[in-house]
């Protein structure tokens, strides 16, 4: 298979959509637990995973050419306690305004990735059915 059907950017975008869904669940959990004493806000650290992808020499992420995009398959999501937020007296570290901002940012990322995938699918459909 070659061409658009074997497009690594589409594969990457589909995997990144999965990351956005995972992050949405984590952010939603933070919002739901904003009044839970001792709850620590968490987030999916997508940048850390991307850095790990860039440093892998062996295994799933091995690239044969430097222009190839790295694959995300097989990488577990990194969920970390957020340390930058100030804790309240009850030990809860959820900042509602910050979580809502993360939710909006994640939604924009999801929508951009979805637009990319839909564009690729339209191109495939056009290639199959013609103009």
C-alpha cells in the first residue's frame, strides 16, 4: 500500500485523537473532584510522551529514516499529578478556571485533528470515486 492510504500523518492524528479523549477524561475527573478533600489534579502529559518518542532507539518507535514520523502505538499515557497549582487548606489542588481552560484547549486540539482526519478521508473517497 502506498500514497494516501498509507499516510503516517493520518495514523498519527488518529492516535493523537485517542490522547485527546484520554485527556478529556482526566480533566473531567479533576472538575468532578474539585470539592474532594485531598484530591490532586492530574493531566495527561502529551509532551513528555512525545519527548520519549524522540529518544527511543529500539522497539516500537524505531525509525528507519529521519523524515518518518514517530508512531504512538504501544506508548502508555502519562498521567501525572499537577504540581504547579497551589493547594487549598483541604489539600485539594484543583483550580476550576485552569481546568476549564485545559478543557477548551483540548477541545480545539481534538477539533483540529478531527478536521485533518476528515480531510484525508475525503481525499481517499475522491480518489476512489473520482470528481
